[in-house]
C-alpha cells in the first residue's frame, strides 16, 4: 500500500510538472513561430553603405496602399513581452536562475513599456498603409522603410548609431530616393524593429526559462528521492525519460548543475543523462558550452536593443530628415538664398507642400522641388518684388502656387494637376452659412406662433439674436474645418541680425510712483525674457490729462521714471549702448476735449517714436533718457500694452516672421494699400490682467 501511494504521488507530480511545462510552451510557440533574433552578419560602416546600394537595386516597390499589419504586430509584441516579464518574475519568486538576457529584460521592462506606448502614439491607424511597400521577399506587403530598419537592426545586432544609419540611408537613396513621409517614418520604424527583436529574444528567454524550470523540478525530485528513498531513483529517472524532456542546452545544463553528484544513488541519473544526450549525437559539455555562448550572445543583443531604444529619444531626427532629404537639398538651390536661412518649421512646411503636390499629381517629390527652384530662378527679375519671386516659397505658398501646379502637370504625359486645399476662401463661403442659419432660425420662430406681437417685431428681434449665434457657430466650425497656416519665419535662434534691429515700445501714462515702479518692473521682465543685442525697450509716456499745462507732482513723477530707466541701463548695459529708454511728451491743449493732454494719446506717441527712428525728430519729446541714437533706423516696432506679457524669445520670433520676404508688404501704387504681405502683425500674446494683446 505504501508503494502504491508513493507511485500515485509520483504520477500526480509528473502530471502537474508536464501540465505546467505545456502551458509555458503554449505561450512560447505562438510567440516565436520559429523566428530567431534579428541577428545577421555584422557589417562595418563601409559595408553597410555597399549593402544599402545593393538593397536599393533589389527592392521591388509598389505605391498602392496595403493592409495595415504593423499595428497588429505591435500589439502581438506587447503581449509576448508582457508574458515574458510575468514568467521571469515567476522564476525569480521560485528562486530559479535566469539568464543574463532575462535579467536585462526584467530590469528594463519599464523602458520597453514606455517605448511601446510611444510607438502606439506615433503610429496612428492607417499611417503605414500610405508608405511605399515591398512587393517581393519575406517582408512583402510591409513598408519599404520598415524593411530598411529591420536590416539596420539585424546587421548591427540591435545596435543603432547615427553615423552608420545616415550613411546606410544615404547610400540607399543614391539609387532609390525615399519620400519625405518615409524619412519621417524612420524613427518609428526603428522603434518597431527593435521591439520586434526584443519580442524574438523574449520568446527565446521564455523557452530557456521553461526548460530550466522543468530541469530544476526534475532535479529536486531526483535529489529528494536519492535522500529519502534511493530505490525510487530508478523509477523517477524512468518517469523523466517517458516525459520526453527537451534536449536543449538550457535543460541539460540546468539538470547537470542541480544534480548533487555522480556517486551513489545519483550515478544512475547522471549516466542516463550522458547516454540520452549521446544517443542524439551530442555531448553534455558541448551543449553546456553552446548554452553559455548563446546566453552571452543574447545578452549582447538585448543590451544593444534596449540601448538603441534609449538612443532614439536623444537623436536629432529633424537634422537627420533634412540631411537625408533630396527635396531639402534641391530647395537649398533657392535663387534668393532664403530657404537655408529659415527656421525648421517653415522649411518643413515647404517640404510638406511638395509632398502633397507629388502625391496628388503623380510626379516625384524631387521633380516638384525642381519645378519650384526653376521658376524662382527664371522669375528673379519679374514684376514681383525680386526677393519674393526669386524665392521658392513664392511658388509653393504664395501667389505662384497655381503656376507651379500647372508646370508640374505638364512635366510628363501621365501627370495631372494636383488638387490642394485653397489657401483663401471667398467671403460668400463665410456669409452664406451665417445667412442660412439666421433664415432658418427666424422662420422656425415666426412660424411657431407669437401671440399678438407684430410679425415684423418678431422677425427683427430674431435676426438680431440669431445673427450673433450664427456668427459664433460658423466661427467655431471654421476652427474645426480649416487648419491654421503659420506664417513663414526666418531662423533668428542665434540672435536678431543688426539689419533687423527692433524696438519694444510700451505707450503709457505716468500716474503715480507706485505705477511707475510697476511699469519699470514689467519692462525689466520683458527684457529678461527677450535678451538680444538688437532689441531696445522704450517707455513712451505722457502725463495724465489736466486742466493746466503742468501739475505740482509732474516733476517728481518724471524724475522718478528717469532714475529707474537709468538704473536699468547701469545694471544691464553698463559699458554698451543703452538698452532702456524713456521718451516723455509734454501736455498740449486739446480744444475738443477741453483739457491739456498728450497729443493724440497712444497713436500720437507711436507716431512720434516713428519720426524719431526714421528722421531723428526729437521735438515731440520734452524728456529723453538713454542714448537715442541707438534707436535710429530700427527696422520694426513691437507695441505692447502695459498689462501685456512678452513670453520668452517672443520678440525674436516676431522679428523673424516679419523678416521673411513672403511677409514683406507689397503696396499697390494706385490704391496705396498693402495687397500682399503684412504691414502690421497682431499676434495673440498673453495678458497678465486679461487685457488686450499688442496693439
């Protein structure tokens, strides 16, 4: 009876062990599907360049949209990596040894989770379908740029560095240029390729972990039998043999390590293990050595892949895209020489226009860019101001866009005229929806019954009420349907050029000592947020309206304001040209107002400032603090209310926007009005008291 109970217990343990092993295997087999790590021959930088050119010749590409597969794969990768993390945590709780690669996965799983979330956020549904895909090979139907990143990961054993990647992509493009969308997709595709590699490594780690767990379980059973009932060792070994354990390096090395010795009762399992391994054509030391080598290789691959995921967050992808873009290189041939001096956002806007034209017309992006460059070169001396017509932006964002679309359509027989969203909408497109809403709402109210009130009163009131509601509704819909288009801007990130020296002016009144202190403090805050050698800060002041030309407190207020401005200059410009200025005007009699006041108040102060800048006219001011010669010939004036803040580097951005040639005002000589560009810009700037923005 005792032997029967012992045999039954042994059978139950064997059944539980096999059940747990098969459950683990069910997790591993769908995950791996026979896919090994992305590990190919390591190539040097020069070899990667040659390989990039050979790939470009070998790839067969199709432009039609394909089925979305990358999101599905990302979801599957997330599941497998999560299961691997759970298994590794179980092994740690069971105090079982895990491989160095498993330790890397366990210690850096938070990094992997973060990268998966980033990949989900940067890979919207349908994004990869629009990218050119491969029509042949094992990656058939997947985006071409994804195949390139798979190759980069494989031949670097998971290690990505910027120089090798740049030269690999550049070599590929000498044969087959990538589209702008593909270049922007490189970082997300690299992230997906690295996660794919980690998924395959995780499947290997799970397989090895399951084998070690099984070997550890059998070793415990054999060691316990050897101590408690040596006669049962034979039966335990027979049970293990019947269970067909996996002949893997992980299983054999773990079982060998955990068997306490090769003498006494353990001599039989050790001998069986040697015979079992030999019957398959191996030796135990060979399997153990191979297992150690595999662990070392897996550790390097996982370490490289996780390090590369971290690297993706630090690389300058904007610079990478511009360096790799054939469109960017073509646009830098801009006849006006403006393109290379613009900020990145503006250059990218130009490239996006080219991308849209190419997609809609059937032309290549390089061809579209070439058309814009050629038109700019050919029209450099046209009736349009030269700096505009000689600039490629005129033919991509401005009045020359229609001509660009026509020329692109005529470039080749198969091309068609691109259809783009209109840059401007006619007034009727705004007024008709408002009128339709007012008419419908008015009709609904007037037909619903209104008692003894005359119809004309109901209709009049309805028009007044619903006009406001209709305007608000149409304005709200316009913000949803029409995307804002940022104005092009120059790159003044290193400082405003001397030719664009500008003045920040605050028109105000001197009312009290405390008020002056607030004005000076506000001026200092604006300066600290916008420190630039070519910016000057001016306080344009008047006294309050009065019944007489002067009041007793005037002199004290003016002296205090002058002293505060001088203090700022001593503090921030002790040995250079003054940065802060006070320009104060006297009161003049205004018969219409019946009071002594500053001439035309705010507008008058600004006119006097313009006269000082342009002509050196000092007469309008009774007191000037600071060397006003520094204000002469300033290019732009930024006017702020006293309660308006000037965010960090906002002044530099304003000047950079006005300095762009497409924003320069073009004046119709007959009508004397600005027909293109801008004479005044009124951006939205925060107010500390809820007041208005720049005036």
